C-alpha cells in the first residue's frame, strides 16, 4: 500500500490548478519551444547521429539540469482551468529524495519488485509485456492477451482493446464504454488464468475504456483487478494535465493499484528537435512525480511523422533521457517501444533489438511493444515483446558497455532506417500465430532465429 | 520579382518585422495584395511545410513562420478594408471530436490551413457533436475539419454526419476527416467529402473542397 507521506500533497496540486497564473494555451506551447531551445544552447546539448548511445556523462547531467530549469520555469499547464501550476526547487528536491525506491507488481509466486536501474546496470530489466491498446475483435481479445501473459519473460502484462462489444461500437462516454471496460478487466484476468499464471500483475488493466468513470468502474477485485495490478495516467500533451486525468490520480492514490504515469512527447513537436524533446521528457518525470504522485514512469517519446521511436534521433533521445534520470534520481523509469514495422517481418525484429539494447544499457526497464506505428488493428502479438525482452536480458548477461552497445545499434539502424517511412505492416495476429496452441508460427520463429544468427556476426549473441 | 523572394524569405526566417515592412513596401509600390500573398508569403510557407515534413525544422519554427506570415497578411487586409474591400477567405471549422484530447495533429492542420489563406475557427479538443452543429449554424463555414485519434471517439464522426443531415445543414457545408485511425475508405463510407492523411494533404483537400486549386491522394473519399 502506498505511503502518502512520501509523495507531494495532492490537495496542493488541486489548489494550484485552480489558483495558478492564467495563461493562454498557445502561449504556454510557445514558451515551451522557446525555453527548450534556449536551454539546449545554454547547456550545450547536441544530438550526434553517430553517438546514439552517448558515452558522455556530462551530457546526461546537463540534460538533467536543463530539465530542472525547464520544469521550474515553465510549470505544468492545466487545460481545464487554463492556469499554470508552479513548483519550487525545494518541493522538487524533497519529492525526488522521498520517492519510494521500489514498487511491487503481482501477487504470491508472481510478485515482482521493480527498482531504479543504473546506466550499464548488470541487473535484468523488468519486462512489462504490453499490447499497447492495439484494436482487436472481441473474439481475438483473449488469445491475443494470452500470447503476452504466457511468455516466460513477462514480469507483468497488459492487453489490446476492443472497438465493438457484443456488436455495439464502443463509444467514448457512452454506457457501452463502462460495459466494455469491465469486460476488458475480466478478460485480462481470464487470460492470466488460462496461461497458468493467475497471480501475474497486470500493469494496466484498462485499455478499452478511457473515461475516468469507465476506468474506475472496471477497477474491482471481483472483475480480476487485484492489489499489485496497475493503471496509467497520461500527461495530455507536452507538460499539460487536465481534470479528467487528475480525477484518476485522486482515485488511484487511495486504491491498492500501482499508479504509472505516461509521457508521449512528440519529437519535432512543441519542444522542438531531439535535444529540446529530451529536456522536456526528463521534465515530464517531475510532472508525474509531483502532479500525479506516480510510482513508476513510462515514456513513449515518438517521432512526429513516423510515430515510432526506433529512428536514430529517437534512440539518442531515449538513451540520453534514461542516462540523465538514472544518474540523477531514484525514479523507476520504463521505456515503451514503438516500432514502425509490423509483426513477423525482419525489420520489426531489428527495430525491437535496437530499442531494447539502447533502453537496457541506458537505465530503463522495458515495456514492449507497440508495432506498426500503433495504428493497425490486429497487428500485434506476444512474440514482439519476447524478442525485446530476450535482447534486454542478454544485454545484462553479456555485460555490455555503452560503447559496445552503440556500435551494434548503429549497424542495426543502418539496416532499417531508410525503410521507416514505408515500413511493412507485417501480419495479423492469427496469421503469425498458430491459433490452436497460441504459439508463434514456424515462420515467425525461424525469422527470429535467422536474425539471431545475423546479430552474432555483429558481436551480439542471443541464445 | 525580388520583392516576392524577400517576402518568402521573411516568412521562412519567421521575421515578423520584415514581413510587415515588406507588405507595406509592396502596397507603396502598388503591387496587387493577392498576388503578393500568393507569390511571396505563401511560397515561403510552402517551403516551411516542406522543411517540417522532412523535420529539417520543428513545430516551434513552423508556428513562428505562420505568425510572421499572418502579421504581413494583416497589413494587406487592413489596407483593403480601408478601401472597403477585403481578401475573401474561405472558412474552416476545426476540432478534435468528443472524448478525444489528442490535438497535436489537429493543431498542425490548423497552422497549415491558416498559412494557406483559410480562416480557421478552432473549437479545440473534446468537442461534442452538438457544439459542431451550433457553430455551423452560427458561423456558416465553408468546410468542417474533424480529427479523431481513437477508435472510441471516431465513432462520433458518423453521428456528426447524421446530425448535420437532420438539421438540414449537410448540403451547406463540406466535411473532411482526419487522424490516425480514420482511413480514407471509412471516411468515404460514412459520407464525408474528403480525407487527409497529413496536414499538407489537409490543405490540398480543403482547397479542392471549397473550389480553390489543390488535390490530394485521399481526396476522393
Ligand atoms: C501522442 C499520443 C498521445 C498523447 C497526445 C498528445 C496530444 N495532446 O495530442 C497523450 C500521451 C496525451 C495520449 C493520451 C492518450 N492516448 Co494516445 N496516442 C498518441 C499517439 C502515440 C500519437 C498521436 C499523435 O499525436 N501523432 C502525431 C500527429 C502529428 O499525428 P496525427 O494526430 O495522426 O495527425 C496528423 C494526421 O493524422 C492528420 N490529421 C489529424 N487530424 C486531422 C484532421 C483533418 C480534418 C485532416 C484532414 C487531417 C488530420 O494531420 C496530422 C499532421 O500531419 C497515438 C498513436 C498513433 N499512431 O496515432 C496514441 C493513441 C491515439 N492513444 C491512445 C490511447 C489509448 C490514449 C490514452 C487513453 C492513454 C491513457 N491510458 O491515458 C489517452 C487518451 C486521452 C483521450 N481521452 O484522448 C490509443 C487510442 C486507441 C484507440 N482507442 O483507438 C493510440 C492509438 C495508441 C494506442 N494504441 O494505445 N496519447
């Protein structure tokens, strides 16, 4: 159960949302862009395409300092009140020092303890297997969810979503959303049971319902959401929150569920290029810590046009942000993989490898994976996180340094980066899994085996 | 003509003082405002759009250039208004649909439409169907642009189409849809006039729908 004394006072957050300085949203957006650019110059933060996994600790620390400045200067925007909530340096420091150093998922034999990782940490990353809300049909929900829950390297799992329930389209704000949300929780726990892992943690037990009422309605032990499961609260845009999200915080703080924060800044968007977006992403962690009382922090920075995070600039950003946070805080940080290509393609396997290598070496835990730019129904499976997690475990086993990892990642990127804009969409779940056994097809397995052989040539041995 | 090139350059550099003074210069020289906008400022903005598509520049620079262009265009409008004329602008009512707070895509579409001469009424995010209807009645736009990023919210789009029918507004206004889960075939199926895969395409489709030049690959939706 959470210790409220270790988090910033949430009632104070609500008060500040109602009493902060009034500012037009467009002006806040502009201020972010300007400030991020100025800080990038002041702290001499430069993206380097050949140094995707930077070796320069000083650079990581400067990104961290720039983020502190950004957060203190800019504050957090609440769109419902059009006000800026500000926090002091002392408040930030207090929260960073007091934050609990571990968080538990799952129950009994499935209990996993998540801890803050370090750069080049020899300990294995915790792997949160996730279908990242890919739309699937009602009949396919259970098999798809099982394909994640059953994976041996899955420390926890989460599911896809349905777009229609008993023939009725799931519409935001309608009673059908509540119905479907409850069903969603029940089916995830059922998937855990059918996989022989009834007590496994579900780190996000709600993907179909999004409104706060539907989410809270589905949060019941009777439906299969147990203490040690969790939910996410997202920043609704760069450094912004709204009441709908803060209502989830109000509920989750008092619940037995793990509160995860979710940040998806767009590289090329309001915060500018890779450098500005890196600064902003670190600052989002302060937003989540102080504003949401988050116990773990999930990041999915993405490229504004390609909607993935496996291109060069994105991997640099992921690495430097991970290093900045791992070196300067005790926060539990998790890296969400967003692939451009789809299941059962060689490209997706290389993208997963590059993302996992970069994240693991840079201090992150792993949250694989959204595939095909996270927009195509039925295109996801438990095989993608398996690949990602195997790579992550292997990185720690081999005891890579950042320099070694960088060389491998560069080779991987060279192999796929030109194909990103027209990345293949791959196969649907039932085309790359044997449905009777819920196992990847031989084709998918041998594709992975072939890739492992190629990686061996690069000096990366995945058994 | 050099003046047009300079105007384009001022937009690309996001230099508001310069766009304003070049607009004044053009007026002093008796250059036709519409021509100056199209061959000068708009060319600059086109280049900005291209640079953003390849991420040689990022959103903040796009916003600054769009503002510089707007400031310059305002000088022309001011002049024409003084002579009881105006630059006719096609109007777009834009918003992210009910239940959906994903608005970055919509905001980029807005910037691109504005810098291509449209007047945009931005209703923001999480806009109820009923609000769209009220605003169509109130503002009488040429076009409605609707964005949805979630499967649970894009289902409000057919409801908007129905509501437009029922209130007798459907024939008075064109409608174009966008956002990642919206596919062109689907937009067509629910009876939309156009679909745009990106902000640049939104501009092309919008132009076609209101009878200006322009085309897009999804515009047959
Ligand atoms: C970034 C992002 C966020 C950010 C949004 C920031 C913001 N203010 O916009 C944050 C983190 C806040 C967020 C929150 C959530 N998100 Co989200 N998010 C995304 C993501 C990864 C990218 C969207 C994006 O901004 N792309 C970049 C922009 C530039 O592209 P775009 O929006 O597509 O716009 C371009 C074109 O489509 C077009 N266009 C757009 N609009 C229009 C309109 C017209 C008229 C035209 C012609 C063209 C056009 O032009 C634009 C520019 O080129 C998508 C995945 C995806 N592939 O889309 C998920 C996604 C949309 N999110 C999703 C979910 C589930 C959520 C949350 C529920 C998460 C949570 N548990 O809290 C909340 C929902 C909040 C809500 N009620 O809306 C799901 C939706 C699933 C579904 N049901 O369909 C997606 C698909 C991811 C997933 N599979 O889980 N998200």
